[in-house]
C-alpha cells in the first residue's frame, strides 16, 4: 500500500470522514510488522482497537428485578386520596344529617315548651278566677 495513500486515509480518519473500508485499510496497514517510522506512533492505537474488538465480557451479570418504589408510592397516594375524598364526603354528609336532626329536635322541643307555657298561662288564669271565687266564698261565709 502506498505511504501517501495511508497518510491521506489517516488524515480523513482523524477528521471523522473516513469510510468503513478505509478504516479497515488502516487497521490492516498498522497490523503489519513494518510501518513507516513517522507513523509508528499510531500503531498501538490501531492494534488496541483490533484487540478491543475481539474482547468479550465473560462474567455473568446477575439481573435482579428492581422494584420501583416510586410507582407503588404514587399508587398508594392515589388510593389514600380517593378514600379520603370518599370518606370525607361521607363524614360531611353524616355531619349535615346530624345537624338537621338536631335542628329538628330543637324546633320540636321549642314547640313543646311553647305549648306548655301556653297551657300554664291558661292554668294561671284559672287559678286567678279560683282565687276570686275563694274570696267571694269567704265573704259570704264571713258575713253570716
């Protein structure tokens, strides 16, 4: 292979414009025992790339299923929020019904006390008439 051609391909390689075939040509050239002295510095790099290409990782990588706690935490938060809204509405509804029952009981008690007060007033009036009757009776008996 011509040295001038190798230098042009090497320049293209460092500018990242070399084709795959040109890169193969460079690897083949630098894998030879005899390389031009001024290009000797690139030989370890291309030899490394050739050797690295052949390397394989042989250890087995243990794969554990990773639990995504954030996903479950968000699901739990959504469930708690849903229950909170549902039971919060139930609590508000129950509280509202209890307030209505208490208001109804208050109104009924108020009516009963008003009725009792009205009847008590009538009874007091009757007692006043009875007192007049007693006074009149006393006068009649005392005048005899």
